[in-house]
C-alpha cells in the first residue's frame, strides 16, 4: 500500500489545540488578503497604470522566459507561487497616514505597486536586443506593445530574431609563441565549447578566454591573464557565417628609453619556498632574519618563533607548491585550501616574488596565522514536550593542535532530565535521566599504515576520526547503557565529490533494571523487534558513503545532490564464529541458536540506501525541489531481524510530512497504531516535490506533495 497526501502547509510537533489556532489564523489572514486583492491599484495615481504582466515572445531555441526577464529594467510585482501578489496586497492594507506605526510596518513588509514606465520599456527593448546579438542573432530586433485593462497594463515584447550567425572556421594566431600555442592545442584539462557550426555566442568566446587562461596559469605562465586572448571575427561573407581567429597577444616589456619590446610569454618555475608560522594571529610579519628556521625539504624553509606551529612533516605533506615544478595556479589553490581547512589555522596567505632572474624562478612565501588552541563551551537548555518540562547541560572542551599537526581532540559531556507525566499505566509522575560522555580525535590526514607520503599529498581534505562514547539512560521502565567506538576516514575528490569509509563501528547495548510490567507487556510475539532491542546486543559494522553535491557551484543555476551508502554488519564475526566455534545462545524470540561474544549475540545484516535531490530554479524567488530516498536492509546469518535502531521509519519533517515521525508504515500490514515500534520496516521509499516561493519580508512558503512507503521483507 502506498500512502499519499497533499499538504499545503505542514507544522510539526504541535498539539491539537495549537494546530486549530494556527488554522483559524491562517484562514483569517487569507480572507483579509483576498478582500483587498481587488484593491491592488489603490495606490496607482490617476493617469498611470499598474504594470500587471510582461510577456516575451520569441522563437529562438533554448531561450527561457525566466532568463530573458532578467534583462528587463521593469518587471511586475512579485507573485507568490505565480498567482497572488501577496506583498502588493500587504502594502495596500496600509492607510495613507504614514505617521501611524501600523501603516509604516505594513509598507515595510509589503511592496509598492510597479507603475508602467514607457522609458523603461524602451530600455528593456534595447537590452533584450543587445542580449540576442551577443547570442549570435546579430540582426535581431525587439518591438513592444501595451494592452490596457482599466488601471492595469500588460507589456508584450516581440523578438524578431532573423537568421543567426554561426561559426564556420576557427584558426589560431600565436605570434610565433609555439611553446604556448602547442600547450593550448594539446591540453585536455577542459573541453572547449568553441566548435564550428555553433552560434556566434560572445559568452562562449569569453568562456574560452577563461579556459585558455586557466590552462596557461596551470603550466607555468604566472603573468598570463585573459587580456592576452582576443578574437578577430570576419562576418563579411554575407552567408550568416563567421570566420573566427583566436589571437594571442605577445608579452611586452619596457626597455631603456621607454620603448616596448614584444617577446614570448615567460614560463616560470618555483624556486625557494618559505613557510612562516606566526606565534599569534595578531602578530605582524617581521624580516625573515629575526625568526628561527628549519630546512624541511630541498629549498623549503620553515620559519617560526620559539617552536613551529605545525610539525615540519605536516607542512611538507600539505604543501603542493614544490621547488623545481612549473608554477601551477591549481596547486596554489590546493595549498591554500588545505592549510585554511586546519582548525589551528586562522588564516593562510600565499604570495610570490619575481626576482627578475634569467632562469625565471618565483620565490613563494606562505604565512600561517594561528587560531586559539583551546576552547571551552557550556550550553544550558530547557525543553517543553507537550507539557513535560526538561533541562539539559552540555559542556565541551577542544584542543585544536594536540600533536602540532592540527589534530582536534574533543571532550563532550551532557546531562539531562525530563519530568514525564501520564505516559503509561499507573505512571503518575516520573523523572527520566540521561548522561552522555564522548571523546574524539580527528587527524587532518589518513592515519593508516603503508600509505606513502605522495598518496597522502594527492588526496584532498582527508580526515581520520577515532571516537568513543558512553550513554546512560535511566527511565522508569529500564536502565540502558550504550558503548560506541568508531574509526572513520573521509576525503574529497575533484570539487563536488566526497567519500566516507566507516572502517569499524562497534555498538554495544547493555540493559538492566527492566520493570516487570514493562517486560511482560512486550512478551507478545508481535513485539519481537522491540524485544530484540531490550536485550543485550552487539553491532559490529563497516560501511562506505559517496556524496555528490554541487550546491556551492556559482556557474550551475540548477543544483543537484545524490548520496549512496552501503553498510555491512556481523560478517567477519560470523565467519570467525564458524571457524573458531564461538559459544551459542538461544534466541527466545525465534527459538534458534545464535553465535555470541561473552554471552551477547551480535547482529548480521546488509543495508543499502540511495538519495537524490534536485533544485530547479525558476527565478531568484521561485524554485522547484524534487527529493527521493530508497533504502533496503536484509538480516541474515546470525540474525532474523535488523536491530531496532537500524530500521527504517516513515513520517516526520524529513519524510512524509502528513504523518508524525515514526507513524507511517509498514505497508499493508496490520499494526497497533498506538505503538510506533511495529511501524518500522526493512524497506523505505520516500518521494517529495516542493514549490518554494518567497512571500514577504523574511518569510518563505512552500507547497508540497509527499509519498512514502515503509514495509518489511519478512512478516
């Protein structure tokens, strides 16, 4: 069975009374806005018109209206979800007396009416025409017409594209700079968009200039800029075709007498590299002679006061600027990103000095300013869960440079309590307590044997984390202690890809002090999943995760993310159990024998999941978001069920929002609606679609449709 609900607004974790109050308030506001929707022309002066709509009509392929509208100098008032001018309606609710606070407040939240301006329309004509010409429609013309309806005006822009110009031949003129010319021609770093037969698009020409500049600066040409690349376009063929010549301007220097001499572009190598670590972030850079110095590699020197901020080996492994190599702007950025990513580094500066020698060598200077090594924080919080009051205190201590390699050591402790009333049976009033302590040590590199320094140097943003945690839960039903240990590796590849490997994750749950009434209640076979969770159990797992996320891209208008993960548990222990004859214990739930360690059975399963999200931007104020998630887990070998904490649940803010968290599922099976445990499953499918739109002020709204499915592999 597939559950489906359409939701216009979803407020989670509200009790019923609060929900009804919100609904009444929402409808009152809606009716108030609808009542003034016919008064959007309230503040339109006589003889003028409200710019109600614009329409751009063109037959050019690939030209999107949302993109073209950005070139209009005047656009109508924004419509929420493309329908209601909510901000204009809010502005119209204000009175004419601006001395009243209410009127000023409504006007700040709202938006004044956009009045039709003939001059702005003519400017829009010119800008649209110019845009089409940059896209290859050199003979494009734009005409406009205005349709009046009462005090409203609709402007129609009609684009006559005419025949576009296309690139016929592409040639190169490198002014006898054969070295740079050959480098550009054979380089496969990026793919050119400058292809014969394509439209004569000046944006593509500029992209090609940037691409060639990037190639040159990654191959030793320190002084090369895009200004050295230009084009000669011959469109005199009267056949709507362009012969294009890419022109490389020569490098020029001033000689005696003020004359300018043309020469080939100089190619630079890296000479000496000097790394300076400041004692404090506010320290000023002094002459290098006043610092202590260590030679950490050939022509690489580390300068410091008293002692280096980072170990010499740590500096050497993260320095991508190496003496003797060609200057490479990409390696410069990598070096900057690596040092800037260290917790102990507050800022990193990289500069080059050209001593003007005949061998064309650059001297590189890296200055690292430190962050505070020790930090301590204390947080106090209060909670109110449907009338149950609670409080928590959290303390955290961090050391950002434990072994002088930007290692991050974290200690965290938390204590919390909550008063629970009327939750079960004869329970009248109880306090539940939770104590949590954890420590982790994070290295900004791979900590693993047999890895070479070259491999560590090539991998970007690598981290190794060792973590331990202890959690003690004291409730009226039971006392539960959870011990966790993990070893995790993470790194990035290229720009948008990141990877994580959970080499080892150990989770041990110890139950004691279980209340008899509570225990007897869940002896029913239908609660077998819960019964498994309230027995001592052990999970030893490993897994891997891959994520692609281009949300940070400024070039891509539409964003997407996908995530794949795989987790295994118990396979190694099961193999050892068979080979070494581990002890076996009786599983009273299934009346089967299971391998155990120190009398505690361990879980065995495989779990995989995939997630995808896509953001389609209509314009700067509207976008459509699609999201999907699929997960499957299968118990086998030493287990018949997956541990409760590893199962899938439906509903909640990150699932199907028509249901509260952990209340959707499992499929068509019959279950106790009052018991969320029976609503978990081994298969999860969640689909979401949203239309997100800015409302007014700092508020945003969304209309969404969700579909979800939770089911079990076995009954």
